[in-house]
C-alpha cells in the first residue's frame, strides 16, 4: 500500500486534481467600477462638489457621494461630498429649492448612506414635502410654452424616493404620489411619461428619456412596496426589457449602439430591484462597453462627449448594486466544484486500479512460492 500512497501524493503534487486560485484578474465589471471611482476621486473639487460651477450641479455631488460611499463607507471623498450637499440642503438660497427632483436625489443619497445626521435644519423635509400638489405629484419641471413649474414624473419620483428612505412621508402622501406616477404610465407599452402633456424632455438631467423615466418610476415604486406581480409594474418592466433589446443590443461593439448609458444605469437598478437578473446583467454589459478611456461616463443626451460626474456616478452605483453575473465570471465556483469532483473520481479510479494490480501481483507471487 506504500506504492498507492506514493501515487496519491504524486498526483496531488502534480496538480492532477483541479484547483482554482481566489486571486484572479478582475472582471470587466470590477475593473469598470474601479476606473469610474478613480475618475470621481480625481475630479472632485476641494469642498466635495463637482463641476466648474458647482452651485448648478448639486445632483452630481449627491450621486458621486453615494457611489463613493458604496465602495467604502469610510471614504474621505464621500464624506466631503456628503458634507457639501447637506450644507446645500440646509441653505434655502442654495439654488436647489426651485424644483423637487434635486433635493429629492440629495435626500435619497443622504438617507441611503445613513448620513441624514449631517442635516442641520429640520425644515428640509417639510420644504421638500411642500412641492407635492393636490394631484399627488411634485412640481419642478418647467413645461413649455409657459414654462411654469408643473408636476412631473422625475420630480415626483426623486422626491418620493428621498422621503421614503428618510422615513419622512406618511402613507397618504406616499399613496397619492404613487397614484400620480401610475397616471403617467402608457397603458399600451408600459412606459412612463414626464408629465401629462410631455412624454420626455432631454434637458431633464435626472430622466432625459422614456427609458430612464420608466426605470426611475419603477425603482421608486418598488421602495413604495409595489411588487413585480402588480400588472402595472410588470408592464413597465416588459417595456424596459424591450428597450434593452432595441437600445442596448450591442453589448460588445458599443459603436453600433446608442449612448444612453444613464438610462442603462437606471434600468439596471430597476431590473435588479425586481430580481430580473438576466436583464440587469445585460444592462451592466452595455454600461461597461460605454466607459470612456478616462474611466468616466457620459450620456449622449448631455450634448457633450466629455465624462461627467452624474453619469459616471450612476453608472458606478449600478455596477456596484448589481452583483456580478454569469457574464462577469460568477459561475466560476460551480465550474471549480465540478472540476474538483471530476478530479476526485478520476483519482479514485486510478487508486482502485493500482490497488487491484498490487493485490494481483502479490497473489501471483504467493502462488509461485508454493
């Protein structure tokens, strides 16, 4: 049996049984996150804001803060951004209080990261709630031709999202806001419009197209406890799935596909919220393919090919929230386990043959000695 032991040791040392190192090269998704976070880190202003005129880009900082925080809750860059946007919320003349969507996004970011304690004014919640109208919607979008603020899906969605996560909305107000959002849903294709008179407006940075509008509405409604079994939710998800096939179909050759990376990011978050993993992974693949050489992202609706903090941050948020799927190598543990099992079986067969040969040789030797 010493021979058998030597063979087993030899097989193990030779690497016959498959082994897999946990230290492998990063997947495209992991690499994309790292590069996006590096871009956000490098392009932050000293006070935590973003952009050359930060007083107009508080929503950039809100998204960037959350993306950085998701990667590390102790990130000094995230802390700096959170301190800055909290100060913007507390300042009634900061410029964010003309519409509901930007303070709503800021409140969502602060609440989701557990940084509500940075707010110094208790009136911030009331100020945001005051944007809600009798129809349940929140105002902010300046609709042509009068350009007077009206209720919209983006203002209602972002405001409700922030208030829900902050625990600062009662059941009645939440229900009215949800009903308003559903009133903007197209009963035919399941998409959500911007307002009762406008399907979408590319200048609405937090929802510049029907895909991002629909994805935002669905993500908010999920947090308002509407399940995927609700027919209105399933129609919306089906619309996103069709849009995924039509708009994000070129996941490898990004030059043949549209540049709505912000819409893809919001869609990935919505798909992930409702456990539509395959669609979420497909959206993630598109996002990875659209990353710029500098590590940032830009949506074609912005009118500029330069990377910006808003698109980069929401892409980073989606990349971090959607767990790594089959396309990014998540199936490796199963493959490794299968390989190990096959190796063990093969080893057992070899050992069995060796034992049989040793015993037969021993028997033949004993017979000859007689």
